[in-house]
C-alpha cells in the first residue's frame, strides 16, 4: 500500500483538488436564482447548531488571519501535506497554498482528509504562478531552509503580511522560491540530526509566527469584517448536516428558485 501510486494520487487529489477549495467560491452562496448574503445563511442554519458549536465557530474566527499564509512547494508525502494543513488550522492560518509540481506521490497512513475542511486552499502548477499571486496579495515570502545565513525563526519579524514557504521532502525549496525569497529562516538545532520532518518544521514555524504576531501586534486574529462574515457562513454550512437542503427549503419557502438537489 505504501508504494501504490494510484492510492497516493487519489489521496493528494482529495487534499488539494476536491470540493470547493476556498471560501471565496460563489457557489457557497448561490442557490438557484438566489444569491444569499453570509448573514442570511447563518440565520437559516443557526437553529441547527448547538450553543457549543456556535461558540466554537466564534472562537475560531476571533483568532483567524489571512495576514499569515502557508505555502507547500512540491511535497510528495500525503501525510506531510495533511499534517501541515492541520497545523495551519490549529494556529489560525486560513490561507494554504500548494505548488503541485511533484511527478509522483507517497501514500501515508497519517493522511486525514478532514484536514482540508477548514482552510482555504489554492493549488498551483508551477512556483512562478504561486509567487505571482502571493505578490499580488502583498505577501512577503519567507522561506524555511537549511542555510548558514538564515535568520533564526525566533528572531524573524513575522508580524508583517507573510507567506511561510516549506519545500519538497526530497529536494527542498525550488529555485524560484529561493530566488524570490524576501527572507530565509531556520530552526536552530543542537543534536546530531541536521533537519526535521517538514510537517514538524512547519508546526514550529507557525507557532513562532503566532507568538511573534501576538507579541508585536497584541493579537493574532485580525480578519476584516467581510472575511469574518463570509467564513462564519462557510464554517456554519460545514458544521450542519444536509445544510444545502435546509437552505434550499428556506429559499423555496420565500418564493425563490432553489438549486437542484
């Protein structure tokens, strides 16, 4: 199973390509002829949530940010991609970019498709495409790499709008990202091992980034009002079973045409 390329490809597709990849997808809010506002969706679905779930969604949104993003560049191990996604979600990072440049993939028992549920995923074929979009979105590119001249991660200023870039398990960072980096950071180590598993390194860097943002800015979460409202609606949809049918019934009840079931 570990070497089955078909299984590995299916798992990577599930992580990076299936479903609506970002909360910006208009299909979250389109129900036939009706285009609903985020607040309308929340109002329709909230009666189907427990008080605990409502509180949890609010807590998550309060600590969420788009001003820190994660980029994985050509990873081949589905377990590592899944683990980095889980860390992004755990540390309140909403934007996840993947450059899918690997020719083959490695199946992992650690793969959990649920890791993709709560983050916005952008998928790129080439590093140059990802770099262009990240620049368009005004991110600084901070590459994690083994480099004697790298800034120790604990000393880097990650409070600015930053995309943290992590490389391929085998060959590391692509030359495009290396050349385009605004800064290179490294995790200090004192043992015989010269490197960490990429998913472990990503978790440490994200922890440090969150710590830096809280220390320098006073908080980590900083969603704009429109982003918060949109994500609240999408998180609510994902938290309610048969949410689309419930919304369709509500739309039909007020005389608009619902989407096909």
